[in-house]
C-alpha cells in the first residue's frame, strides 16, 4: 500500500543518513587523531628545543661568569703593570739624574771656531784636551769635559747638551750658557741660522717633544727671554719702552729676575 511505500522510503533515508553520519564521524575521528599526533610531535619538538635553549643559556651564563672573572684578572694585571711602570719610571729618573750628577752637575764644553784666513795653532790630543801655542812657541794644555774641533756640527754640540733637557722635564733646574769673547761664535752656537739652528732652538724643540711623549703628566710651559748687555738686563719680550729696571735676585738655591715678561 501507499503507506508502506512511504515508511520504506523513510527507513531507507534514515539508513542512508546514518551511513553518512558514520562516515563523517570516521573522518572527524581520523582528523582528531591526526591533530593529536601533530600536537604531540610539536610538544616533543618544543621540549627538545626548550632543552637546547636551556643548555645554551646555562652555557652562556657560565661563559659570562668566566669572562667576568677573566676581566677582573686582566684588570688586576693591568693595574699591576701600571704600578710597575710607575716604579720603573721613578727608578729611571733617579738613575738617569744620578748619572748626570756623576758626570758633573757643571760641565764645561769648548768649541773652536774655524778661521779660513790663518792656520790653526790648536791641537786636539783627546776629546777632553786642547793644546795651544803662544807667539813665543810655548805649549799650553787645557782640559774640558768635551772639546769640539773647528769641523764640529751644530748637531754634535746639541747631542751632549740634550740630556740636560730630560733632567729639566724631571724637575731639575737647568742652565745652558755660552761664554767667550766677541766674535768667538756664541750666537751661532746658541741660536744659529734658521736652516741650521743652534742649542737654544733645538733644546726648546726637544723640551716640547719630551713633554708631549709623557701624556700621563700635565706640563705648563712658560718662556722668558732676556739679554745682559753692558751689565744691564734687557727684557726681550717687553713690548713697552723697556724702562723698568730689572735685577737678578737669589732666593735659596734658585735665581730669578722679578718683573720679567713670561
């Protein structure tokens, strides 16, 4: 009958829907199992990576601590080297200036000026000895700390006076004086021409060089220039009339000229 046919169709549709639902459930279950497997794999990989990262961090901390200890040791060694360097500098200064004192706090050099118009009557047996002959033929011997012959160079003179510049930087009073009669070559030896400077110019350059090398010390340099002419002191840096009278004053072991331009 018609009712039976309808019931059969409904039953068939329900069976078909149950099969579809079962198939869907199977697909969903398969997807869920796949997702679970993927999640488990991700967890395992994440755990491995976390372990690796943890080990790396531990190693980094250890290395950082080791580097910190190494840095402290290096800093300590640097400080120790600085201390030793300061001690060596002090000892060097002491030994150097003791050597200068042993050589003589006051040293006298003799430089003989060449004369193209006449034959030299001087003999130089040694670097410290000079022999001269009088018009009567008498032989006279003179001794100095160092003697420079007529062929000596400006550089030769300065090489023996240069150690006093180091003593000056070390805090010792230094004085370089040229003495001789008119025309004996004092100005040439001390000042010299621009192309061949003398002791004064070379000494100032050496003073600037030594102070520039010692960067751990701060120096203040001042310069005064005076001339003693006819027993009168002239301030060569005074831009005025020069009417101020200057006198040499001794104070303790030092000598000064008050009022001299610096």
